[in-house]
């Protein structure tokens, strides 16, 4: 029986996606790459590395790509789903520790938190992340690494998020925390490492713009 799906939402990640898929395959039963309207070879390389591919005809944003992953996981009867970024910043060998709390300790969601010496996060990113973390907690969400995309979900959480997420762009991680609070989902935090050096960011939205879009979403929820 297949139990664990890894879902990777991608937009123009041809540089790193092959290695991410290959490493992730060692720890899950299936790797799904949601190719969100890429105009490079993301889908081709991911497929050659062994991933299942679902392609959006146009770029719909990360939130919609992750919803596609939840739908696939539910339709295929997976018990657990991992989300991991396609740019190589996360270490797929840490998937077992992300899964541990939802498999053994009755949590619905496990979030990989990026703190301490194991993360290469630049100082300015750490400051911005902390502002958003506390903003979410004051608005009724959980105090955690609010912007981490390295997460694990059980089937209950997958169902809640697929049927209730309606955010746009890069608000998906934030929206999940508010929904988890509203739906009484249990969240675990797991320390993980994180790479930023030598990561290609040419296809990413400007980080300050990203931060303001999340902050606007938080303010709307208050």
C-alpha cells in the first residue's frame, strides 16, 4: 500500500528539480511535481527523474499548485503528503523527521522550522520572517515558522485544506495556519536545515513584495 506522497509546486525550476526529485524518491512512495505554467524544462527534467507530472497551462500561483497536490493525494488515497520546495533549499533526507510527529504523535501537520546554525538564511530574511511569524500569531494563527514550505500533512489536514483554501499567490503557508487554527488541527514543529547559498532565485518574486502580500493577508484576517 502506498502511504506517502511528496508534492512539489514548481515554476521554472529546471536547475534544481531533477536532484530534488531523485533525493525525495528515497523517502516517499510517489513524487508529484505540479508544473505551474513553467516555460523552461522543469516538467521534462522532473519526469526523467521519476516524478509524476501535473501541468497547469498557465501560472496560477503557489496556492493553487498546492491545492492541486492535495486533490491528487486525496484522489489517490494517500495517508500523508509532504510539501517541499523545488529549488533545493530543503534537505529531502529530513523527510522522515518531518513525518514522525504526524505518524506517531497524533499531529495533523508538521512544519519544518528554520532556526539556528543549521540554516543559511540571511539576516534580513530572518528579520522579515520573524515579523510575519509574530503577525500571524497575533492574528490568531500558530506561532511557528509561518513561511516554511517544508511541511507534512495527514489525510484530515489534506481534506481541510483542499476544500477550504482559496488564497492566491504566495499566501498558501499563511492560509494553512489560519485554517488549522479554525479547524482545530494539531501542529507540530520540527527543526530542519535550510540552504540559501548557491540557490538560483532568478525566477522568484521579489522577496519584499512577497512579504507585503503576506502581511496584507494577515491584516485582512484580524
